[in-house]
C-alpha cells in the first residue's frame, strides 16, 4: 500500500448514482439532492424501484419528471429482490464512473469528485472507498475532517489484507467504481444475497487496484430499526458464515488463477472469523450475557478453529457463567479497556482506514 497526497482538481468527471429502492420513497428526494448537488462532477441518477407497495415508485417518477436530463427511473412491475434490482440499475449506466447507494443513505459533499480524481490519477484503480459516517437523523460527521490523503493498494495485496482480517472493510454506499471495472467484474451474485457486496469487491480487486479516500466522509449511512439486523448473537454468527462464503470466491475457479496462494488465504480467513466469534463471545460474557445467548458464536469458533487458543481462553468464562456467577471485576475491567480501544480504532478507521 502506498499513501499519497491528492492531486489538484481536474476535469469534471461523469458519474451515475444508482439508487435501488424498496419502501424508502420518503428518503429518495434527499439522496437525489445529495447526488446532484456534487459541484465538481457531472452527476446522473438512476432510481430502480423494486415494486414498492408504499408508493416509492411514484416518488421516483416525480423526481425523474422534474429533472429528466439527470434523473431516470426504472420501476419493477413485480418484486424481483435486491440483487436483481442492483443489477438492473448497473446495467443501465453509460457514464465513466458509477456508485450504488441505498435509498436511505446519502452521498457526502465532494465525495464523488474526490473518488473520480483519484481514479483519474491512477488508471489501474477500479474501486475507491472511504469512511461512511453513521447517522440516524441529521448527517453530521463525528470528527473534524483531517487533511485528505489517498491509500492505494495493488488489488491482490488488498485481497490479502482483507482476507487476513476476515471482515468486510467497506460499508458499501461510499464505493465509487470505474464503469469499465464494473463491466469486467460482472453482476452481483444472486447466490449470495447477504454478502454480495463483499464478494463483489473481492472479484473486482482480483483484476483492478483498490484505493481509499482518507480524512473525509465519503457517504452517510443511515442507521434505523429497519436495517439494524445484527442485534442478536445467533444472527451475528450467521452473518459471519455468509462472510466466509463470500471470501471463498477467492478459491473458486474464476479467481484462484488470479490470486496467489488462495487456499492459504481462505484458511487465514477461517482463523480470523473464528477469533472474531470467540472474542465477541468473550466480551458478551464479560458484560453478563447468558451462555445460551452466545452458543451460536461458540459453536462457530470451534467449527472453524477446533481447540484454538482463543477457544481455550474462553473456557473459564464459560465455567463461571455455567455455575451462575456474575462477571468478575477483572472481566469488567478488561471489557472497559476493550471499549476504549474500540473508540481509538473507530477514529483511526474513520480518518485513515487502518484499524
């Protein structure tokens, strides 16, 4: 990875913002405005409504009618699912650059210009991401912006870095792609509805370099009840399994010839996900969770890494909880330390993407 300073503003690139929508018509006007108000690019919008019963299709039609030169709408007559909705919107793009943004999120000011300037300077980069700032009401960054920098990876180096962590480093709405890279990568995989984004980034990185904009938010990701899907520990274990399925594309017939030592990478991914499941279980026990609540995490950790050191470290916590004891003072102190470390990592991730 190399860290570089951004270049000076150049030409106005042409970018299409594809907006898949299902029952989020309420948020569409703000997202369309956040896209079209990008002052340093020529922005276009394609809204794809997946037969929403809440009238989102009518909102999309009105937005397209109000600005036909920059906004168009594709309205499904029947519900086709989010993967097909993504692919239908991506197939309709004819600009040089593209971004896919869920209807309830927002494009951060200046984000499209920052991403396209980076790709203009580095023709081998096919995918740019950054920090997605989480919000629930008003999108306000949590920290003052730092000086903008760019991180640029060889694509296979980025795959190695990501796989060794066993997690998706990209939220999703902050990604801007070169349309040529998107066409080479192909469509989203309908067999991976829960981890399709991650698999898509991996497929892209096998052929193209990857870069990140640091120091500025690149998107605003809305957190609300409808998308808070990782609140149950069993569900989190399922999410980790889906994540592993996405990483396994590295070792499939399409990418294995392009990714050196793909089998070893997958094993590292399995170990990383096992550690995550074990650490999460440890933390929840230290917070006072019941053993039954975290059983799915423990089972996953043992399945992916039988008899590992992380599994052994949790045994005394399990013994305490099984005997009806509450977390010991040392457990609570350890968890307080982890919480502080999480905050530091969060800031590092936001400003530099290195945590």
